[in-house]
C-alpha cells in the first residue's frame, strides 16, 4: 500500500517528485504525466510572477519612504469673527 504525503507545492520539482512516487506504485497514463508537467510549468510561472511583483512592491515602498511628510503641519489659528485666515496669521504659523 502506498502512503503519499501531500504538502504545499513550492516548485515544479515538488510536483515531479510526487509524480515519480505515484509512477512507482501505479502505471500512470501519458495524459496524466502531461497534465502534471503542464501544472509544474504553470506553478513555476506563477511563483516567478509573484516574486517579481513582491520585488516591485518592495522597491516602490522604498521610493515612497522619503516622500512621506517629515513633520506635522502646523494649524493656523484664525479669528473666529473672520471667514478666512489672514495672510499675517499664516506667516506666523
């Protein structure tokens, strides 16, 4: 009796190893082998795409860091009787 341990696949070689374990116990049709090979290629493509996207996210975060405001903006205290702040109040702040 074959006991196959399933785990998360991280690369196509993991899928190939599982395929070899199955092939040792059962005679797999060619179509199953073909589907598993294509699944391995797709898995590699998605992993490389995810790694590229993660690298791009990290570089964009690094670029965004210096653009963040360095100090909190000061609030202009204006006279409650006027509708808008006066120029000298903004300059004083």
